[in-house]
C-alpha cells in the first residue's frame, strides 16, 4: 500500500481469487477474509466458523511440522495392544527423520490438557479411540457400522482413512485421524486420503483438500 504509483485520491481495486474489492479509502495495512459465500471481503472475520488460515490451512504434512503427539485408542480392550504397536511403528518411522514424538493413550488427552499445546495424531476408529469418538460429531467425516463417509461412502472393513482437521476442542491445533485398513501407510500431501491396501497393493480411492471453510468441496 506504500507503492509510489498508488494515488490515494483514487479508488483502488484489489482482486483476490477472482473476487474484486473496490476501496475508496485505504491505509498501509488492511485485513481481508473470505465470506460464507466464498467471496473475499474487507475486514476481519467476525464469525466463529472454521476457516483456513495461517497455522491451520493443511495439508496433512502441516500437522507434523509442529509439536504433536501420537494418541492410541483404549476404547476396545482387545485392540489396545494393536493400536499401541501401530503407534510404536509410527514413532520409529518419524525417528528416521530425526522427529521425536511421544506415544500416549487417549485417556490422558483431556486429563493433561494435551490438545492445548499439541497437534494430536489419533490412531484407531471411533470405537477404539475415545477422543475421536468425542469430536466426531464436529467433523465432516461419518462412520456407520459398516461404512465410512467423506464425500463418498466406503467399506470400513476394506478401506482406511488419513485426514487432517482443526481440533473442534482447540481450533488453533490439528487432529490427524488415522483409521488403518491392514497395514501402515503414511501420506503427507493432501488434507485427506481414503485408500485400500491388500497384499501390499495400494489403491487410493479419494484424496483432496477441504475448501476454505474446512468443508468437503463439491
């Protein structure tokens, strides 16, 4: 806004992603945000709805570049050892990149207020991971007995999902959701992946990015 060619006595038009904003008055610094109608407008957002912004804009990799914890589920006693084992495998994978990450049970998340200072990598399904079950109503992801749905509908027995999303209980932090099919796979370069993995063969059914309001795009 300090460019010498700008005439402050004339209107200024700013175009952001195709949205034209005409300014009669402007200062050296201004705020803009995207509205519910997906149009850019002047001013700071006044609503409490989710919006992609610096620090919580995705993709999956973004949740791993800040302080995060691996959270294994304890909701089903017969699956605790398996989920803890998967968490240990993840720990080992991250350690190869010189990333130290702790593995803790879901029962400690609320008790120790872990979401306030950490992104949470949630391992397991809603039945297996207590914290995921609590926040699931506020996610654009649904589980039924036999299927999971995010844009499309998929068999829970045959598919896994990895997804990053603002933590509904701490919106300036992420939750990373990892419901595995049968083996460990790590994706990084989108907001969500739905995939199957059988006999070592990987098939990505759906991958993409949430829109500016953290919703599934059409």
